[in-house]
């Protein structure tokens, strides 16, 4: 019996969540402040203040429209103007926030990818998630094939396909191929099997 989609996905998620937990701890204790761009706190404060003012203005415009004080044309014009003013007033603060979010994403994704790869090399693919599910990698398992498999054709592949499409393609391959193999399994001549079972293919 070949390893199905559920065991593969759940073992991977277990390993990923374990690494993210460690990364989150480091982020809270050490890394978080280092990633903050200059002026982040002030930018957040200014954004929140401007957003509160924006809500007050839109509420007032909505109330005037509901009470037939202004026409629909005036209503739409005023809302557009308030929205434009809000975007302009929060432009600098939004840029700082975007820089911070990007840095945090790079930290988590880059660290996850690196740690998962090193972890896989050290354990020769026998991660805790796979051991808990009693599955293992068989075939040409070494640092190079794991680099191709886990870095380029898993994490970077998922990133380049916006995650959803790459994961969906993996799921389809695993479900429809006779050997339940994802594209990276074919490329690296590695197969996922149950522990202690040596398949003749």
C-alpha cells in the first residue's frame, strides 16, 4: 500500500509547524525588533489616527445620505475624495508597514526553507513528522537531491506558484499517479514509502 496524500501532507505540516514555533520564539525574543524599520511605531500610530478620522468622515457622509441631506452624486463624490485623501495621508505610513511585513515574511519563509532543508539532510529525510506517520524517503537521498527536492521544487516552487497552485498540482499528482508521486519525486528519483517497506519500483 503506497503512502497517500493525507500522511504526506500531515507529516509535512507537523514538521513545518514545529519549525515555525521555534522561529516565532526567536522572533519574539530576538529578531522582531531588529526587523522593524525606523519610524514603525510612529507610522502605526499615525495610520491608526488617520484611519479613525477616515471612519468618522465616511460615517458622517453616510448619515447625511441616509437622511437625504445630500444627493447620491454628492455622496459618491465626497466618498471618493475622502478615500483619496486617506490614501495620500497614509502613503508614507503604509510604505513603512509594507517594508516591515516584507522583512517578516522573508525571515519566516527563508528561515523555514533553510532549517527544513538542513533538518532533512541531517536526518536523511527521516523527520519527526515522517517518523510519527511511519513513512520515509527511499531512493537517491543525499544533500543534493534533498536540496533540489525540498528547496527548489517544494518551497521555492510553492512560492513561485503563489502556494495554492503549486500545492494543488502536488495534490493532483499524488492522487492520480500510480505511485502517488509528486513532481519533485519524479525529478529526484525519490519515493515516499511506509517504514521498512522496500517497494520493487
